C-alpha cells in the first residue's frame, strides 16, 4: 500500500455532515515489520519491545508492542476515518490499559461527543480493543477541521 493509495481511501466528509453521536471504526493487525520500523524510527530499543525472553521474564506473553505504535492508530483513525481528510489532531489524552502483542488484531473505534460549528472543532472519544475484546487503550481527541 502506497501513500497515494491511502489518500484515495481517506474519507472526505464535509464538516456540516458530521454530528454528535457519529461513529466509525477500522481494524488492523500488528506485525513484526511494524515493530521493526517503529524501533528504527523511534530509537527505542527497550528489551520489553525487542526480546521475547526478556519480556517473558517480566511476566508478559512475549515482547510487547510499543505503546506509541498502538497510539499512532488514533492518528490513522482521525485522518482517515472520522472526521477524515479535513482534520488535524489538536489534543490527545491517552491511557494504556493492556499490553498489545505482535499479530494482535485491533479494532480502533470512535464517536463524536462534541461539535463546535463556529470553531470547526470536534471532541471524539476513541478506544482500541483487541480480538479478546479487551480495551488496550482509550483516548479523548480534539480535532480541528479545515474547509
């Protein structure tokens, strides 16, 4: 998948079409390639993220996915799904509730809880749930929407 194909997939909604209670979601599987890329980009080589044996010795099933890799899915949600291509994240308050592992299938979902027409701002409650139906992360996001 290229950046150009992703741009074609981004929802292009008009601000007037967005409403309180509007929801959307998408799924993604976390891969070892994502982990390797994130390690290279971030420079975070914490043993919990790169060494299965070390992670197991600390009580985890295997190496733990970077929290900020998981959190980056909120950026995809806002920019690609709800509200989509017209938006930029202004603020983001995140909690991490459970570890994520390579090959986990995650569902990222959100709902608009506030809309300010004059400032073109939305507040969106979001969460990420794994295939075992555990909430792995929650976030409250404020997004600005351009014309």
